[in-house]
C-alpha cells in the first residue's frame, strides 16, 4: 500500500515531532492514502510555515505490518471517533498506547462541527448526524518509533 505525507520539506526518514497544534489523533507522523489530500496538506503546510515548497513524500507499507502493531481503526466519523478526536484536540497531554491510528481526517467542514461540539453548541447526536454524510478522506497517524519502522520511503514529488 502507498501512503503520502504532505509537507513543506521532503521527508525520507520520518520522525515523530511533537506539534504545537492539537491534531486529530495526537502526536505522530501523519499520512493518507489519498494523493489529493496529501497535496492539500503540503500546500497548507508550506503556506503556514512560509518556508520551503509543497512536496509529497510517498511511502510503501505492507498492510500486514500495520495489523501486527497496536492499531486503532475508525471506519467512519462516528461517536467513538468524535470522542477520540475531541480528546486529542483539547488535551495536549492526552496519551494512549497505540502505535498507529487510522480513520477519517477532519476536513474544514468537519472540524467546524467538531469545534462546535467541543464548545457545547452541538450535542454528540447532532455532531454525528452532521459528520456521517461527509465523504472524509483517511489519515494514518504513526505514533511510535516502532510504527515508523514499517514505512519504506519511495519518492518525493515537488508540486
């Protein structure tokens, strides 16, 4: 399986770098199976950091290796996903024991729903009703050094 990482720099050797931003699945090295999603990440990262150029680093990973690790999977933006994302987006010290977390990525519309849920404007039921019809792309958060060993760098594509 090929996964893509969008950034403002080429990444041949992934690292887990604590972020100042509160991310959906917490600290980790984030990838997606959707090239278009990686392209959006690369463009946004380069613009936000005001340095480098948008680049997509492609990695190969054997699916079997993912399932040999402690992996949490969300098939949709359901109540469990909402609670997990909410925990990570409100508590910088939130921690779990997962090597990899896989699930939908909160796009601009979804993150507005999550933020409104966190502020108490939406109940969990309303938030789920708003999230489920969305066609959210996937994201893979490789959260441990062990997880990173499953990735094999293939190429970098500058945009």
